[in-house]
């Protein structure tokens, strides 16, 4: 009898473990087949490592953050879509700290253009660096620091020195991050910095990644990469109020609002993305999804672009430059993709 009981318990444990592994692989897209979807004619532009994020300026140019994932120094660049030329921006004065820009956003007035960059100074220190972009010059202004910025990922600026910021995990310690990830425990969050200090405003996001605001800055969109969702919040009252969840067929990375639509760069095969992080010869597929009719009960979605990773791997951001023109960045690739129908 005791032997039978042990066998039953072992069998139950084995089945539970098998189910867990199956679910983990399925959620990571291990069994998914990628059907290529073209977006007109695409041109590879620039030579920059890890063009992670974009911020569109009123003059039509694009600020790009580039963060090499080998621990080296990163840079900010500006892209001229008319000339299709990427130019590296050299901060003035020279920075006296390590600069590895990740998520970025801009705040523009009639007087000046401010650039905000989430900076991974070290594995344990995330800051927000503030620059003024003036005539293709990048003037360093100041550093903003707060404990809630740890594990910082992306930033959405509401007004000068007031912004939302995602932290993908609740701790900067990599071993703890891995444990919480495999246990599927959502420790990521969104904080809000009011110009003086940050407060936690949206807790329990499973790998909080990209975020963006609508044009009126009354709606906040938050990407949960490992929960494969984009959450929608009404922020018109000053506090984020949950509205709805958009489900993503892949792990959403950076997101952008344009033309009354939401553009999501997603990783359809998360395990392949992890493999590319360890071996650049492996190319993770890319996928860009457009969401529309977001005020309707059921929003519409369409895949604008999909690729096995040979044209551009591990797409991290997609930004419309104009009607029928799309700019795509990457986590690990060494160029951006400018596509036009």
C-alpha cells in the first residue's frame, strides 16, 4: 500500500512538472511557426549596436538609444529620415559616468527639446539622464535618481521632469530575477516621478517593459512582456485607473502611439530571444502588431510585419514616420530598418 502511495505521489508530481514545462514552452513560443509578413520595401540603415528605442521629434527626426548588451558603453543617435542617415550624438560636456541608454522619451516646448534616457550605469544602479537636444547637439543637464528606478526599462514623459517609468523586476539581483521569472511571480511595476520623488503606481506586472502615452496624455499603455499583454490605464484624474487589457501573440517590448493607433514590437519566440542574447549567431524572429479602435469593446489588431530574424532580429520598437512608412529597431541587431510601402 505504501509503495502504491509513493508511486501515485511521484506520478502526480511528474505530471505536474510535465504540465508546467509544457506550459512554459508554449508561452515562450517554442512551438510557434513564423509566417513572414512584408511591409513594403525595407532598407537597413546605420551601424549601431542594439538600437533599442526611438523617440520622434517634431521636426521629423528620430532620437535612437543604442545599448550594446556586452556591457560596453552605449550612445544616443539621431536619424534623419529624409537623408536616411544616422548620426551619433556626443554629449557635451563629456559624461563622467557610464552611459548605457535603454528606454527614451522626449518633451518638447517652443523653447527647447528635452531628452530623457533610462541609464543602466551598473547592474545595480539605474538613473534617468536628462539632456537638451539643440541643433544636433546633445547638452547634458542633470541626473535624476530614485530607489524606484532600479531595474528601469522604459520611460514616458508627461511634462518636464514628470514621467512614468517601468521596472521589469522588483530587484536588480539577477539570480532572484531568474527565480521569480521561472516561478511566474510578477514583481515588475510602474512608478511615477513628480519632479522630486517617485512612487509606485502600478504593481505586479510580469516583466514591465515598454510604455507610452496617447497624444492627449490621458491614457497610459504598459507592456507586460512575460504576461504577453499591454495594459491600458486612464490617467486623466492623476492616478492610473485600469481600463482594459490587450492580449499580444508574443512578448511585447517597446510600444508607441501614433495616428490614433498603438504599435507594438513583440517577440514571438522568447526562448530564441534568450538564445540570441547568449549567441549572436542565433537570430530571434521579429513581429510588429498594430492595434486600432481602442475605445471599442473589442479592439482590432493586425500583424504589420513579421520576419524570421534574417532581415532584422529581435525587433524592440516600431515607429510610424508617416503614412505607410515604418521604422523598426532591435535588441541585438546592428542596424535599424526603414520600411516604406
